[in-house]
C-alpha cells in the first residue's frame, strides 16, 4: 500500500486501505475519495466507479482502492492524472496485468478479460492477449438480427462467418440460425483458449 502518502494519524483512525472517514469522504494525504471501496466476503475488494459500474480487485492490489476511478462507457476502470500540459490516462486492468507479469506491457499487447466482465480485474480473470486473440473473446453484438455470435440474416436464410487472423471466413448459408450457429461453434475451435461462442 502507499503508506508514504497517508497522513500521520493514530492507527484506529486509518482503515485497511490507508484512509480515514471524515464527513462522508475518505481522506488519504491530499486526495479525497468520492466513492468508498468495500471488502467482499471472499476477500476481494469492490471499487465503485462512475456510470454505475464497479471494479473487483484482489487484496494484493488494494493500494489501487486509494484513488478515485472512473469508468468508460464499456465499464473499464480508468483514472487520469494532469500534468502541466497534458493528461495521462491509466487503465486499472493494464496496471494489474503488469504487476502480475512483473513487467510493463508493450503498446501492442492487450488485456483480455477471460469471462468478458470488464470490471473484473482480479488477477485470475485477466490474461495477456494480442489484438486478434482479444477480439476472438468478444461478446456477440446485441444490435443484430440473430441472437447468436457469428450468425447473420441472409435473405430468408442465415449465414455464418468467423474472423481468422483478421480475415472474415465464410462458413455457409443455413435454413435456421441454430444450424448456422452450430457451424460457427465448430469453426471457433481454431481459436483455442480465446474462443467465445456465446
């Protein structure tokens, strides 16, 4: 934890994240938290974000709870720091994966949320991925005619497609969405551990 930033207070005034409650705000050094985190029964920590989102982190990353975090429209936890002429943005999942790997991430490396929950930043739920691998683990779009990933309307029938190494691979036209989706599921096996069929 960032104990060097904590004001010198009697131990009973400081909670486990290094700040004290005062008039509805948590005080840590010169920072005031707008939304207090809480420890969940399983030992993880829930951090309230903006836009109604939450982030879940492991106890070993509890120092991140000492900062105010916002949320992107997709629910990723972000925070910015202002410098004299610019602003730097930090994404919580990238910080945690860097800690897990013990090195800085390259700009070409991405963080994949294994189960597609953008606020779940526990170390067991994120992994290193390329852009191609990360797109294989995307959820199906909700604004299309089919309820299945990889399936779209084709006249009165249903066609199936899959992305492989950046190329759209045509899998055929079928009478029902279910048949087209079954073909998509077969083809998705080539995505190995990053395959998301639902």
